[in-house]
């Protein structure tokens, strides 16, 4: 049994008030992490489009772009040329 499955089994045994408290804490933690990552510049502006563009560029061994930093972080093996 995986760690996620074990955690789900434990959550199912919680009372309603305990589950609400846990959910509230999880929302706070997720929001805190999002804000922290956004301040650090770790959140991509267009994640789906960047992933698709990066995957397409891998087929052709490179990418010409103006925001090479995001693509280098997303696809480290990609050859990026900034214009």
C-alpha cells in the first residue's frame, strides 16, 4: 500500500470536525506554498503552452525564444537560443 493510500485510509477514519480542521490546514498550506513560489518566480505564466512548446522544440533540437529562462527550467536538455 502506498503512502497516499495509507493517508486516505487515516482520513476516512476522522470525525467530521477533524476532517474540516485538516482540510482548513491543507488549504492554508497550499496557499502559503503558492504565494512563496510566486514570489520566488517559480510559477510559470503559461504552464500548458510552455510544456507543449518545449515538447515540440525537443523534436527539432532547439528553440528560439525571448523567455529562455522558463524553458531552460522546464526542459533542461533543450537547446535554447534567446533573441
